[in-house]
C-alpha cells in the first residue's frame, strides 16, 4: 500500500488535534492501535506552542504522556510549558527529575534544571548540572555556554572566562557570550575589554530602547572608571533618554556631575528625578 504524502500527514495531524480539542479526545486505544497517536499529540503540542496557545499545548503533551508515561522528552516538554504558564517551579523540577531518572544525560532536562536552579539562587546546583552538560559534549558551543553562564552566575569569573573566551573567538557576534564576557570583565575591572564587549553587543542586539539603555549605561560606567568622563556623561544622558524611568542611570549621572563640579547640571537632573518620582506616586 502506498504511504501517505508528508503534506497529507501534516493535514491529518492538525485535523486530529482540532477534532480532539473541540469535540473531545480521540480514544487512546485507537491512537495506540494506529501506532502514530503519540506523534500526533506531540506535533499538535508543538504547533500550539508555536501559536502561543500553551494550555492546549499542555493538554496535548499530557495526552502523549498518558500513552507513554516514561517518555523523557514529553516529561521535559511538560516541565517547560508548566513553568512558562505558571512558574510552578516545584512541579517543573519534579518532572525534570523524573525525566533524568529515565535518561540521566538528557540534554534538554539538564539545561532546564540548571536554568531553574540559577533562577532560585541555587548556584551550586546550577554549576554541577551545567558541568554534566559540558562533560557530555565538551566541544559543543551550547554546552560550553551553559557551563560558562553557570560559573559566572556563581561568581566564578576566571573559570567562566576560560570556558567562554574560546567560544567568543569562534562566534564573535554571539550576544549571550558577549554579555557574559562583558560582565566578567566588569567584575575583574578590565574596563577596556568590557567596553569592547558592550560595543559588540550593541551592534548585534537590537532590543527595546530600555535594553539598549542598560547596555549604554554599563558602557558609560566603564568609561568613567577609565577616566573618560565626557564619554561617560554623554552615554549616561543617552541612557536616561532611552530609559527615563530607570533611576539608577540618572543617579549615576548626578554623581559624576557633582564630582566634576557641574552643580547646575546635577541640580537639573535631581529636579527631573523628583518630578519623575512624584509622577509615579499613586493618586
């Protein structure tokens, strides 16, 4: 019998998903008997995730797990969706640990575990988990970045730099590595190198004005540490313009103006700051 075309298969997958979503679930026994039910649910889940319909994506993955409860990929996918929907860290961790019991070196599970550990402040767990990723693929750029990020997050800047610097040579426009290396050099007070990394990041990262204002302010502080006051002041003024509600930029600007004797300029910025604070008070 001729095999169905790929296009027809995709159409059938979507039809199955929408029928199950609106008319009720297709019996699992039928899906299992057909031998392809779980792939349908998985594809439907990914499709709905791409459409930002996370509750339906979660429903599809849960149905897939009903058929294959020990599928590590589905467990990790469920953990990702659960955390994205509700930030339910406890449930996400439980799903990840179950996946890792099934597949101890599951790359995606380890990556998510390291991320969640770092977010809750357990830097030791983040580092040990990321090290497992790195040890399983020491030449892989993503594995090295994950390990380097964990080391930097734990304050191990020299070790982090040793992992990340070779990656930056291979991928000089990688925004994640540029940001991490800028942070490392700020902590090590290598201000010239920090400025270079921040300049590279500003070239490749076209984010919101607020994101750019953060980077420009960081670069301005590095300029100030090098004694390049004019560049620091012009940069901080630009940062204030792009991110007017961020007080720390204006406070740094006021501090430099006072140190340089520009009391009138400092007074002007203090007045603007007080007005901003008043405007932000509740009625």
